[in-house]
């Protein structure tokens, strides 16, 4: 038992060192127009830290996670990270995250401004206090998400699934930005229930 405790403390110390040395949210890239992004997922905490090479991940404690975005069709490898903790991340701003699979992820106070999340699967994730300004969520699955107090100015949710999502206090939505959106037991920005509003939040977009 004592040895297990020592090992646990050692792992915790390593993780704290990574976080407080500023290595938690960075990004690496190639110079040929295709961006390759590598990260290490800290298994005990589901936190991602960005690295230049997957081999930089610590065996047993971490696993390598990589994805790629590029200007040519077919070069993208979508970001996949289930139940990760990415709260406060800044490296997700202005990125192509098309087809990303980010189920049940913690994204509190995270910057997604000007990012593309077309066809992304984000169900069950928490985004409270994040920045969605000018982001594209066309056809995204956002069912069961926490979307409270988010800046959605200029964001697009065309044909997105917002069933069971909570948008209480979020600002910037317009009728054109939610064309074809699925509402089902959703909490509208003004706090009302979409079911009571005729299965829509169309006239309830202002907090």
C-alpha cells in the first residue's frame, strides 16, 4: 500500500510539473501547409498536453493522440478524444476540427472562435463560458451538451442537433444561424423550454 501511494504521488507530481511549466496547451505543426498536431493524454486525468513528437509521451502514464488538418481534401485526420478535460484550452481557436469525436469532454471557458466543427460529434460535453464566435457547427451533434453563457456571435448551427442542450444565458444567436436545428427538450438562451415553445427556441434567442 505504501509503495502504491509513493507511485501515485510521483505521477501526480509529474502531471503538476507538466501543467505548471506551461506545456499543457500548445501545438506543433509542419511547414508544408499540412498541420500535424500531436498530444499526450494523461490517462489518470484524461488531460491532453501538446507535444512535438508522439514519442515524447510517457509510457504507461500517457497515450499518444495525433490528428492532422490540411488544405487538401483527404488530408484531415479528425481529433478524437472521449471524456477528455480541455477546459481553458486556447489551441482550439481557428482550427479545422471537421468530423471531430469529442464525446463527454469538459470544455469550460475554451476558445473555439473561428473554428470549423462541421459534422463534429460533441454530445454530452460541457462548454459553459466558452467562446463560439464565428465558429461553424453545421451538422454537428450537440445533444445533451451544456452551452450556458457562451458568446455565439456569428456562429452557425445549421442542421445541428441541439436536443436536450442547455443554452441558458448564451448570446449572439440569430434566426439564420439556427436554420434546420433540432430542438427537443432544449433549454433556450432565455431559460425557457423548447417543448413549451412549440419544439423550437426560434423566438427565445435573447437571454
